[in-house]
């Protein structure tokens, strides 16, 4: 495996039998874009825009956001860039949006819920992303969607914003796709309904796991429950991936699991073909996938889905990993 790490970064990611896989980058700022390209990521699967907001004294205006997004797109020629709308709250707060003390910040006023409460801020961001969409292939991603009503509301806002831009004669990308993060268990359970009204999805396994097991991963007393290699997580992921396969909906997984070898083996076997991760993991994951065939990974995934405990899954996948590397 070590030798294969120096595998040409310009080679496409493929399994040993030639299945094509996309390895994308999670980025937090412009500088990360360079790092992503250097390791051979073929696109930006998740740009977390909140970092732009966290470094400001006030909400960045539309023009500044537009220029920033445009720069990222232009720095990634030929690559699709997925821009996620503001995901503040939880552990990330900015003073200028008002700070409320909440008993359960991760269950509270965070992410798209905060954008809904600041419609002008939200519209400004949607405008900036649509405008940036003129400069390349852009996907707009909405975090923490919980219900179909929320998705419909977001779709309506995007439609209205497009109409406004058109009326004002402001140029924008007509083919910007919109998608939802699947990271709240309610969204995973009702995935079929969501898929009918969205262009693509991205699975946020970090949040999906902590909400599924009702355990704060930053709380050392309970963090052990946030185990990605567990029967409950794989069952939910299989359900979501199957639904995407049935409807032909593009799906990426952009949580930490996407950069973890044992998880990747199982996810590839479950049919996932798009992984978005911190750039540093791309070479290892590329080398790993090149040493397993699709049929092998499918067998591994099938077996994983029969196992009843995390320990069994960990032991099983660790053995498979050694076997192929
Ligand atoms: C996730 O929840 O898995 C995710 C990718 O989003 P973030 O880590 O930014 O919450
Ligand atoms: Mg998340």
C-alpha cells in the first residue's frame, strides 16, 4: 500500500477492476483549494462557507461572498465545486448574529435554522452562490434539512432569488444544482420524499452519527457511542444509498467516514462512488480503492450488514483491510 501511495496523483481513482470513483475535497477556505488540487482531488465536495463568516466582524456582503466563491471556482478549473450555505451554531458562533444561551446548542438554533431566521442574510448568500455559478460547475448545498417542508421552502427561496436576479438583469449560473445534506435522522428516514424534490444529496455522517445515537461526540463521557463502524449507522447508510440508486440521484458522503479506510471499504461495497474528505486523506484512499475489486467490496459490505455489534464490524473490516493491503 505504501508504494501505491506515490501513485500518480493525476491518475483517476479506480478500484482494482476499474470502477470509477470520485475523490473530492472538503475545504474551509481559499488556501485549502490549492492543497486539494495538489493531492489529486477531482473537485470540491464540500466548501464550508461558515469559515468566511467566522473571520469577519460582520456579515460579508454579497459582492465579497461572490468574489470569494468565484475565486475558489476559478482556482479549480474543470472541477465541480459544492458550496454549502451557512452552517453556524452548535460549536461555531459569531457575535454579530446574536448569541443565545441554549441548553442544547446542537439540538437548537443552528445551521439552516439560523439562516431561516435571517432571511436577508440567507438571500444574500444564495444570490452570491448563483452569481458565482457563471464561472464553473457549482452545486449549492443546504445543511441540516430536517423535513420536506424545509426543503420546499428552500427551493422556493432559490426560485424567487433566480427570478429577482433575472428581473434585475444580474447574470448568474442557470444550471446551478441544489442539494441537501442528509445529517438529521428524520431526513434519512424520509429520504424517498426528499429525493423527489432535490438534485443531489450529501451525507453528513459526522452529524448523522451523533444525532442517530443521541450522543455529543465532544463529550468524552458519551463520545464512545459515536462509532461510525456500527450496525445502526451502516443500516441507515444502506437505506439512503439504495434510495439514491433507485432514483438515480447523485450522492456524496462528506463526513469523516469518507477518509477512513475501513469505512470506505464498506461504503464502496454498498455502492457509494463519491467520497469527499480532508485533502490529506485523498492519496491513502485512492491507493486503498485501487487494491480492492468491486465484487470483493460488495462481499465485505454484505457481511458487514449481517454483523450485530461494532466490535464485530471493526474486527471484520480490520482483517479485510490487512488482507488487501
Ligand atoms: C457532517 O456533519 O458530517 C459534515 C460534513 O458537516 P460538518 O462536519 O461541517 O458538520
Ligand atoms: Mg454537519
